């Protein structure tokens, strides 16, 4: 189990290095903040004030006593999979599988957000993680509570 956590952190770090949108520059602005778990939240905002990327760090309690799944979750608004929009509010989520040395992990996520009166953004996030070994046997199940996140106005 400890090795799985280390692999998750290493994968998160590798993904984090490639998470900045390709067009991040003068056209994109970054807004930072925190989740109610006290972990980092980051949003990239386009020139038209629409959200391009939301990155949330989280901690999910696992069924195995004393274990937590710590990771980053990235939500990207792009042509291939755009955010669902309702005015200035947006949402994203779904199910995906990530491969680790010990076996696959299946994530089921939901995220929503919208503008704040102060010019920033806020929202909610939940995820579950089903952890399997190489033989595809479920070894653990991890879940976040309903996490809230808030970032300030982009700089």
C-alpha cells in the first residue's frame, strides 16, 4: 500500500509539470486558492474570463485503516471534452482509469464551479478511487467528502 501512495505522488508530480495549458501566456491568467481540506486549488482563466483548467489537490480516506489517497485532479475545458455550461457556471467529471505499477485505479469524479462576487471562482468536488491489483482484484476503495474550493481573482 505504501508503494502505491508513492507512485500516486510521483504520477501527480509528472502530470503537474505538464498541466499548464499550451497557450498559457499573456492570454491566460492564473488564480490560486485552497480547498476546505486546506490543499491547493488552481484555475487558469482565458482572456474572455472563461475557465480553461481547474487543478484541485485532495485527500480521500480509504477503507484500509489509516490509509489515504492523496493526489491532484485536473479538469480541462477543451474541444475534445468541453465543460458543461450554464451561464457563467460550469461542471465536468466522469470516469477514467490510471495504470500504476501495482495495478489500475478507477476514478469517478464530479466538479462544478462558478464566479464569486469578489471576482474569483468557487465550486465543489468529489471523487472515488477503486484500487485494483495486477490480477484485477479490488484491494481498496477511497472516497472524498464533498470538497469545496475557492480561488481569488486571477492575477
